[in-house]
């Protein structure tokens, strides 16, 4: 399909669902989105005008007519609904934490009498074209986990709504609201807990994938390693080339075994980010010959209220998924109440959940 036919197909699909009076993107924006010249964009628009699907108004823009008569669009009236419309935009492949937060958000929005559309995507370019076919929304909540989102995608979203709230700290410094967390404070708290239990060999295991929350955690860990009081106690971090997935726990255990091989630390401990299945991690460590906490203490960086992570055993330092969903929802309501308020990032409060995975001379 050529870019010219792709533009026509996209606008034809949009015309089937558009509310009469809904505005099209500008010619300049269509040129950018579909890599077309102004002449070719105007040629497609002229064809749709002749078919009566759109109408242009000098000084106002071009609008979908919602009919085949070619008449000017009727004034747009609000749709009959129970409340505001919220699009939940997410990557098709989510981790368990992301799904947990999204489910809670959908429940809160529904309880408030508003409606949601859950849109999952795997390809940003295709998602931008799909967004063009959708009507405007009262808000969009973006959940993108660890993947980068192109600026063009953000622009496409902003053409569909004036209110954007991001679940996570990955998009800041723009005209959107973000509610997220960072791993620096939990890492510091985990280190102090392990030191208090008498550990003298502490290693952080995390991912090497770039996202803001993890980078802030790595920055804190590396800064603490340079301090005299932690000299020799904090080991070089282990950065895995993977993200939470079905085999993530296996990768973590292999990395732990590799770092302990050939060493004989008296009281070793591991701080691990990204574990979604605590029971599997414990089982794999046992199969590898590491008894927790007798031979190795483990503190997880994760969600203190997601049962599968702690598996009713591990100590966890991190954040509450329920509070994250509540924070995103409250920020959405605040933006609706005060559309002109400054945009910014709201960080969630750190939480701790005690378990039985810390041993050592002064541990349980």
C-alpha cells in the first residue's frame, strides 16, 4: 500500500465512525504522519470532499460530515453517555504489575460512572493510524511499561484529547501528568536493612534496559558504593539484558550463581528488581543449592501488595500497585477539575513488606 492510498484508507475508516463536526488533523500534520507532499494530501482531501465525507470551512478547518451529501457539518452535540470517556492506551505485552494497575484503574473509572476503551498496540506507527480513526476522548491514560514512545505517538494522542495522564515516571517535562516512582529510595532502604542484619557482601541485580525509575536506582546504588562506609560491602551491580518475562527468574538465579562462583562471602545478600513470581524464584534458588535465608538473604524490589511477588516469603521494598492506580485516578480527576493547573510528576510513597528472606548473624 502506498502512502497515498494509506492516507485515503485511514481517512475513509475514520469517516465511518466520526461524529458529524469532528475535526480532521491539519494538512501539515497529515503530511508529516504519512510522509506525503502537500499536493498529494490535498488531492486525497479533495476526493473525500467530492464524496461528501468531509467539508472545509475557511478559518476553521476541515470536518467530517457524517453523511454522503457533501453538506456542511451540523453543530456537534454531545453524545449520550453515562460519563466521560477515557482511553487506556497500553503495549499489547504487559507485565503482571502493569495489568494489575490497569484492572484497578478500569474499576475505579467505571465506579465513577465513566466509560473506558482499552487499546493495546504492538507497533507505534500502526497505532498512530488507528488513533486517527477514533473519536475524541475526555482523557487518555498511557501505560507503556519499559518501552520508549515516539514523540509522533504523543502528538497523535494529543490530537484526540486535552488530558493525558501517564502511569509511570518515563515521560516528564511535557504537557502531561505523570504518576510514578523511582528505585533509589527502596534500594537505599534495602541496603540498610541488610547491613543491620550483619551482611557484608551485598549485590544489586536489575536490568540494563533504560527507563527513568531504574536509572535513578542505579545512580543511588553507585553513589553509595563510592562512600567510605560501604567500601567492600556493596558489590558491582549485575545488569541483566532482559526484562520481566516467563524466564526472568531463571536468568536472575543464573546471574546470582555466576557472581558467587569462586567467592566465599561470609554473609551474602542480593537485592533483586523485576521478580514477578516469588515462588518460582525461591524454588530455582533451592534447586541451585542456595537456601534462603540460611545461605543467602534476598530482598525484592517490587510491589508490596501483589501476592505473587512476595509468595508469602520474601521481604519486599517498593510501592503499592493499589496506591499507584489510586494516584493515577486522582490525578485524572484533579486535571478535569482544574485544566489549567501546572503539569508535573508525582512520586509514590515507598512501602516495605517484611518476610522471611533475610537471615545473617542478626537476621531472623
